């Protein structure tokens, strides 16, 4: 990726989640890159809470969010641009607030997983000056779904490198059975229908038996995020995932007439150090997801040099080339939405992973670990060379400088004007002949 000439700092408010979700991880990485590029960033994290009636609300505590971003907290700062790294349901509140503060440009940052946006999203998105998505594939999905504002493609960025400590390894070890001598497959995902943990368990138990020196670690949530209990006295409560998991294992034993290798279910929230330790412990990341807008689990595994088995459709193809991963074949099927997620509807489609293809990929990795390691190394090198945080931040600034919310007549003199001029010049050099869709 080419890095344009540096631009002078301008002021930007970045509003995003401050927990450990995928949205939060992606937001924090881009905030770090913008800060490193010299932009004056006011970081505003949201944490779980009912203040907005949507599940998250602006954090009051100054120690909220990633520790290294807390110095950027300035909720009252006047800014030229606001980026709302949130799902579109939050946009009306923050658009109104930022317009009232005099913010010139309000940009969304979101992602979607299926082949069509939720029906209510385009109207919410079109209130913005522009929207950021992580892939060209997502840009086309948004455009085909009725988004008419400028769509900027900004890839997600790797987390800062962090050394795994002996304490991290020990804490993770205590959560798992002995795995020495086994080839460890692993996945990190929430328990959702689109994440396809059931098909993953079915493929793994179909590929291997208890006599094979392999294991599977599933890091997931303690509760099903789409279903609620209906039994008397517990109506509306979240459904624990462990009984569902145990039923999957039981069905596999009956189907194959044999015991499976160790399959470890981890439902505790893990700190970053233990997540890094899991990437270090694992030999191969596997996800039979039906739909991903990007796929942060696979992305972080690939950044760590781990080979990846994944359904070959959607967002992950932005960073995984066929020769660098094990892409599982799929068939497009109508979405089967969970009970508690109205954004997924049967008029949308996602990719059902091919069971036989998944079994073959798992066996291929186990049979030829050297080839798997080569693919993992190639994927890591490709990401390092093609997704450079400094270049991504500067390209984003160059795109923002072209938006009509900052007309030349309204541009103040001084640093902001210099920043806009430099960004426009950089963009002309970088994107000559390319039209922003």
C-alpha cells in the first residue's frame, strides 16, 4: 500500500464502543492509527447501558475503554468531523447531537454480513455525509441496498503487537485440559446462528475420532445471543450455550459411533493476554461462519501467522487469498434469523459451508502441518504488506477532505486549511482516475 504525503492535523471526534466486541476492537485500532498520524482525536467510548435505549450509552467514567486511549477522552471538544463507529440505529441521536455542536461532517462506520442490508438501514445511513465500510464487497452490498451517500472503504487494522507473558499462558492452561502433543484447532466467536458453531462441531467430529492427536478449542459466549428461554419462571432469560454444546457432542457420538477428540468450550470473558495466548497455542484457526463483514477472529489469527480454515465468502476474502488459507466451499441459502435479531430476514442470503469440504480442510491441515504453516506465514506477510496503519489513516483523511460538508468557502485559515489542502493533494496523487462511489 502506498503511503501519501503526511497531512497536517485536523480535529476529529471518534465515537465507538469501548468494550471487547468486534466493533470496539476495530474502532480502537483506527483511533490509534489516526492519533499516530497527528490528528487531534477526541475519543468517546460507549459502554453497555440503557441511556439511549439501544444497549449502549456514552461512558461517564474516564477510565472506560482501552487504557492506551484514555488520554484522548475529551467529550466536550469542538471538532470538524465526527465518526460514528456504531450500528446505524445509533445514528439519529449522534447526528442530531453533532449537528447541534456545529460539527461540519458526520460519517458513519459500520459493516454488514449478508448480501442485503436490513430494510431500515439505508434510510438511517443516508442521513450521514458518508459511511465507512471495511471491504469493497461491503461497499457493493451497501450500494445495491439503496445507500446513496459516498461509501469509503477502510480496512480494519491489526491490534498492537503484545508479548504473551508466562502468566497469560498459565491462566489459559488452567481453563483447558492437557493438550500437549495434540494439533490444536481453535475458534473465537459469539454464539450466533451466522457463526455456525454447530456445523463446526459436526465437521470436526466427522473428520477425527478420539484416536487422533487433535483437539478443538471453542472460545465463545456463555449465552446464546439470539434465543431466549420460554419455560415458566424463566421467560425472556438468555439461553445458556453449554447444554446446546453437549447435545451437539451427543449427536456426533450417535452419528459416528465413536468418541470425538477433546473439544473444549470456553465461555469466560478472556483478557487480551489470554486471547493472544490462545492464538499462540492454536495451530489452526477455523470458522465455518455463514456470514462475516470482516472476520476479526480469523484476521487476528492470520496476523499471528496461524493458518485459517474459513467459509470462502464475504468479508474475509479482503485479507485471505485462496493460496494463503483453506477456503471452504459454500452454497447461498436464505437467512434463518434467530428469535432476538430482527435485522436478519429471510429475504437476505448467506453462505452455508459445505460439510464435506470442511472435513477435508481439517484433515488436510492435520496431515500436512508444514504446508499449513507456510500458508499461515504467507497470509501474515500479505496483511503486513497490504494493510499498513499509517497508510490507512492517511488515506481516510484524504477521503474525508473531499466531502462536501467542508466547502472551500467555509474553510478556516490556519492548520485546518493546510490539512485539507494537503489531504486533497495526497488524494489526487493516490486516487487519480478513481471515482468515489
